């Protein structure tokens, strides 16, 4: 089966072979007429709230939230591909009384703006994460990233070691991801086939199967989260859907960058992840050869721990920041 345009699912690597309307030369408005896509404006009308802020960084409009007391330690949280800053809702609710929590929608996702030709060709993903902190005059953060959001954290820590005090990485790839071992249920396979036949449009049952497959316990993924994934992933198709997602690529430059990281790092891992199980945590620890590594494995949790066990995830973040690493 040939993929005309991969829809990247987790870690910016797993590709479901479904076709984008744009791959056929069909314009975004025409695609929107054929399927129930939502424009950025429609999504903002439905989902922006009192904490929503917008800032233009490197020529692209970024939706972000900056909550919690000024002067408190900063937690900088970045989501993975096909996700949004809402990944961190539970953690933010639990921790914003004692931390300043900054999070943003990677451009192309959530409520952030669309990506122009110029931005796609000239801006690196880490420049968005870096630019937001610089604009907010933040000097030091604990970076928390899940999936490809963790990849962005490693790149930022390599580039700006004075800025990233510590890293918390959850189910983050360190190698080009091999998907050959994945055995998906028939309903999920059928959902991928429907999308391929439907010009790349992923319907609501598809997202139920997707989130269920990558969870340790599907019952933990709320209806609210499932509805949000459907809505945000029927955003009018982007010409450059992953231009500003941090990626491992062929792994060569990523390996160089990971070796530069010296910040203390906790691997907070869902070991029931079918894509990146415990062995993936072992690999990333090996590549982060100059960082002091702590590791917490959650054997009952899948690829998205913040969605599945948000309360537990928040407790472990606080324990690591407050007791697991020295005050620097």
C-alpha cells in the first residue's frame, strides 16, 4: 500500500497511509465542503477561553496559555503530534497554584495559526518554543514533553542549556520508529481504510480506536478528550501539517543533539505503549549520555500518560522537581 501523504500519529513517526485532500491538488475550501472540517476561526470560537493568548513568533500566530503565580518555578509543557495544549489540562489544574505553567499549540494544530510557505521553509520547530519563552522573558524552565513534544525539549536543552534546568520526557522517540511490530484491532484498521477512501478524513470512530489503541486502559480516556481529538483533527487541512513538529528524522542529527543535553532528565514512561515500550526508554537513556537520568515506569499506562493518568503524572512531576533533583 502506497502512502500519498502520511497522517503522523505518534512521535511524528507512525504513519497511517491515508490521503490528504491536498495531495490530490484539491484546495482546502473544496475539501471543507466535502467533509465536516472546522476552520481555525471556528475552532477558536468553540475552544478559546479566558486563559487563551496569541503571539506572532517567526511569522506564525501561536496560541498559548501562561498560568500560575509569577515568580514561581516554570513548567514548560509541549504536546505531541495530532494533539494540542489541552493535553496538559489536568496537570495544569493540579499544579498551577504553585508553578507557573506555560504551554502552547504547535502551529498547524489546536488554535495556532496556519503555516505559510516561508515559515515552512525557514523556521525550525525549536525556534517557536524558544521564541515564546524569550518573548515572555522567562530565563529558566523545567521542560515537560510527551511524544514528539519531548523531542522538542531535547533540542531546546541542547541549544539553550542555560534555559532548560531539567527535562521530563514521556514516551518520546529517540530513533526512527519501527511500526512493523504493531498489531492493530480490525476496527482501527478499518478506520484507516475509511480515511484512505475518504480523502484523508478521520471520522469520530477512528479517534475512539486511535486513543483506545494507544492507551493502557481505554476507559481512562474521557469522552471530552475523544470529542476534542475529533474536532481538532478535522481542522481544515494544512499544506505543511508537520513543518513545526520536532522530528527525529533519520536519527543522525538527533543523536548528535541528544549527546549535548546535560540537564537532569526524568523519563516518565507509559510502559504499556505499543509503539514505544520500555525498551524505547532504555534507548533514549543511552543517547542522553551526558545527562543524569531518573526513570519511572508506569506498567499500566500507554503512549499518552498526561491524558490517561493526569493526576498521577502531576504528582510525579512535582516529586521530581521538588525532591528528585537539586535546587539549582
